[in-house]
C-alpha cells in the first residue's frame, strides 16, 4: 500500500498537577509525636530540629531519537522538488550549502559516515569488495551503531549498507538489521532479498514489493516499537533511490514529464583541452546520450518521491507519539552525481562540484527554522555528530571528523572560525581510459586544488569560475604553497585533519 501524504501536527499536551492537600498535614506529624512523648516523660516540650528537606535528584534529560535518511547518489539541487522534505525539514530546520563527500563514491563515503574516518584511515576505497573489506578490517566493531547501542540506544539499519553486501551476516551494533541485496547488485528496486537479523525474505515484482515502500514500512514499525518501549533510537534508513536504474514507484511513473537535466555551463563541455587525460578521453555527448541523461534525470526525480513520502510518514509517527521535539531528522546522500557536466553523462568519483556536493538538512531540538549556512562540512563529520547527539565524545582523538553541533544552534561560530578547507581523495583506481585516477586535493571556500597520481594537477578559482571551466595555471610560489598544504594533511589522523 503506498504511503500517503501525512499532515504533521507539532502540538503537545500540557503537563502539570496540583500538590496534594495532605502534604502540609503530614509534614507536622513528626513534630507532634515528639511533643506528646516529651510531655508524658515529664520533661516538658523540647525543641525539635526540623526535618531536613532532601535535595531533589535532577531527572536527566531524555536522550534524543535520531533518524538519518541517507539516499544514494543524490545531487545537491534536485531536493527542491521533494515537497515534504521542503516543508518538514528545509523550512523547519537548517540546510548546509557546502556539504562535501570527501570521497565521492558510495562505499568509501558510507564507511566514513559509520566511522567518522577518512577513507585513507578506514581503508575502504573501492565498491566491488567493500562489504568484505569492511568486515575484514575490524572497523565494524567500532561504528557509530556500536557506540550508540552501548549508550542505551535501540539501533536499526534498514536499506543499503556498504556495497556488495551479500546478506551473509549481520554486523555488530544493530538491534534491527534489515539490509537488502540482490543477485545483480545492491540497487534493485524489485526482485531483491532482505536479511532481517537471522531471517532472509525475498521479494518479487508486485507493486507492494517496491523497495522504498517496504523499507519505509519497516522503519515505521521500528520507530513505533521503540517509542512504545520508551527507548531512544537510531534509525539509519538508506533506500537505493535515486541510484541507477532509478526505478520509480508505479504511482509516480508519469511525474515530471518535461524535466531535463540542468544545462549548466559545464554541461557537455566543449573544450576539455585543459582537463586531465581521463576527461579528454571522453567524447562529446551525442544527442541520443543527452536524451538518455534527461530520461534518467526524470526517473531520479520520480524515484525520490517515494522517499519523500517515507520522510513524511516518519515525521508523522514521532509527532503522534509526542516525540517530535526530542527527535533529530537528518537528510543527506553518500555522494553527489554528475548529469552531463564535463561530458559525464552520468557519474561521480571525480573531484568536480557536482560529484562532491551533497544535500544536508537537519531538523531537531533548538535548531533554527528555515536557515541556510555556508560553513564547510563533510560526511566524515556526520559520524562524529551522531556520537555527539547521543552524548558520546572521543577520548582518544579517534575521529577525523568534527561534531556539527556547534553549527546547529542559533549562534554558530563565524565561518572564519570554523574550518577553512576540506580534504578530498580518491583511492584504488579502477582500470580504463576514462576511469578517474587516484587523487588527493583541498577544497576551500573559493578554490579547489587536486593532485592526481598521474602527475596531473587541477586548480579552479570557484569565485570566478564556479562551473570549473578553466583549469587555472599556478605560478611557482602558489603551486609550492598548495602542494605543501596538501602534503601536510593527505595522510592526516584525528584532529590533524582539516
């Protein structure tokens, strides 16, 4: 059954009670008894010390619930066409304009969110063997799920884990594990299986088997059960949408009939002579390629509508339980997505803005409404933030990311008092003439500098050239400065990371 539009109420019943009329009487009972006893002993009334009033023990504030909605290959701009997200999170929460996937590829980015580590520290740099590599690394024993579970949270991962999960085990830290997998990859919208703890259930091609709807219903069940048990929860909901093949629910199949991929200045870039070799090896997009790109763009928008409905249902569920004011909602994606930019008909991996930038919207206790901030934040920070929301903090400088909590209040630090640059990287190159080579780089508020393993360098002045059309040469002094800054942090750990 499709999830419907939910009208969300934020009202809560007032709490309070009157003192018992017997309370004042019972306070005098010990005094009266002492006086009677003294008179019977013939010694007359004796002064009686008043009974000390015990100091009340403060009731600890309840731990907040956390709902993370993590999409797959979502771009930073198309969320404007998700009406529930706009109404329930954007206009009632805080959006970050400059949020970066430090490694713009699914598995490395997801591992960074789970561990608050850069890819060069958690070691996952390639999708094809990611789940097995993550398990072998031992990092699964110290993810945010493990730590929050130890802090008393009920935890659930529902949807996509890291790539190439085959349904053969349940990682530690999750009270409910409901991860989907299929024989043809991890992004099937029909004909898939879900391992739910120790049980594997297979789904077919009926309308009721549509993956996003199945995951949404399981998420609602988990949230309602957790609230009934009065236990704080972490819901990590990770639908496959809008990843290729971006299959929409049947009810949304005809939406956005005339939408086309944004024709930015870099769309099907004509002159790539100043770009690295892998870009120069890409041919111009033919008209048929552009038609395919536009068709995929429409399907991506359509696939996200079911995600939008799932978000509305979750907000409604916590509202009806009176928990909206104690629940954090976080919406983001594992990486951005290029649709025609720099000749990429579809793709990521590359250190270009459309690939690096992801949406990040937060609604929660005391978060100001309808605010956008320009601070530079990363998905590596997201793991550190989840720890902090649950009252956890590292004692051994174990996080590469930093908590975003200082940015979520009404009076954040100035952007100049936050970080001035972020590290971006790409490891474990896949073969092919148009494959993105390994690289490391720095992205500042106004520039991006990248060194490739091939020896090639890219530098763009984003203040003058936001679409990265001109790879600007650097003089010897500037080149040395950029290279030195990158060398100092490309293998960073903990607080040494930018």
